[in-house]
């Protein structure tokens, strides 16, 4: 062998929970508060359990806006 080193690694595939934790942490760094209700919705989206249309219906029902279109504060 002529000094070759194999550097292949498996790609990191975060879990749904890790994706939500990262999103919440990034939101905090940006000055936003994320409630437990919003975290639950984020987790459902990350798991593929809620579509954009379902999110819109949920927002209308709750009278809130959880999408990125609002200012979130």
C-alpha cells in the first residue's frame, strides 16, 4: 500500500427528534421561543405525519401561525 488512507464514512442521518432539537436550538439563537405545542407539530412534520395542508388547517383551527411566513415572536 502506498500510503492511501480510506476516509469513507457513513452519512449522518439525524432522527426526527434530533431534527426538531436542532430547529428549536436555531430558533432560540435567533431570539424565538418555541412552545411545546409547536415542538409537537414540528415532530409530526419531521416524522412525515403532517402535510403542509394539514399544518394550514391546524393553524386556522388554533388561530395561530406556525409556518415560517409569520414573524414567530
